[in-house]
C-alpha cells in the first residue's frame, strides 16, 4: 500500500531521467513520432488495423480544440508518451511482473519475454500510452534493413511502450564507465528529442541540479499531466509560460 507521505513526494525526488516538452513551440510536425518508430523498431500495422485504433506508436501528438463554431481554435499540441511515473499504476496490476520499476534507472520497464498480453497495464494506465501487438506485422522491403540491432523486435501478444530510449541510456553509461566518469549532460538524448526541429523536447538527468532538464523543471510554470492522480510523472509540459 502506498503511504500518503510517499504520494506527496515530487517526481524530482523519485526520478533519475526526465523530460521537458514545451507545447508553445511544438509545431505538431510528428518528426518525433517517426523518429521513435525508426529507433525502436515499431511495426507498421497497415490501414485495416489503424482503422481499429491499433497503431503501435509509442508517442502521439494530441490536438485539442477550444470554442464553438465558427470561433474555434486549436490549443498547443501535446506530445504524449509514457510518463515514466514514480508510482506507476501499470505496475501493480501485471500478473506476470512484466511491467516493473528499475531501481537503478528508476524507469518503468517492460519485460517482453514475461508479458502474456493480459493488457491489465494498458487498462490501468491513465495516459493510455501502451500498445498491444495484435499480429506479427510484416515489414515490406527494404524496411527490414533499417531495424535497430540494439532493440528487441516484439511479437504478437506483447504489450510495449516508450522506454526513454533505454538502449541509448545504457550505451552512454557504458562509454562513461569505461572512461571513468559520469554521463555528461547533453552527451546523448532520446530519438524524439533529437529529431524535433523546434527543440521542443529536452531530455536528461533530473537528479542533477545543474542539468538543463532539471533547471527547466524547476522554472515553476511547468505542469505534470494528471498530476493529481499521484502517479509522479517524470515528464513536464510547458504551456503559456
């Protein structure tokens, strides 16, 4: 059982890696969506399954509209991905312990070879950022040539989601360890942040006060999505700041 004093802890106290997304400069170009798909070997589900809402994207661009016709305007776009919660609601409901919290990286991990596809985690996620593999999707030639060898190719019946490009985190940490140092701020970033032409996404260590992402998170006008649920998300959004 989660104690009340734990819920009051901030995400900065429970997280190691975090992300800041500035909605005011996000153009909704979806370059982050394409980059995530290429980096993490996401399947192309095709027109039929897309019509059933079975897309495999780990990050999506949410668009909201305000006002009544004809005075209608679109609010700033909101890139939505796994919030890497400090108290994730997806973790306690998995009967196979496939969705776990990493003590070292303090991220929400998905162990694919444990997952039996119950989808309990997706049903219990308030952000709706998990995808279920409905089929063994085929990649038309020459797309198999672009598969990232650092990322597992998932099969039918497995849940998957954003991992903050953990393969890049491990690669940077291994390099820093071999050189006898800590990972430097800005040394690497996630695929979505790297591809963003507007630099609307910033990723880094939130447990290092001198890091850029940590300084941005402490500016004061950032908000956490559905923070009132006590999930302690590690993604901060800027809007109208």
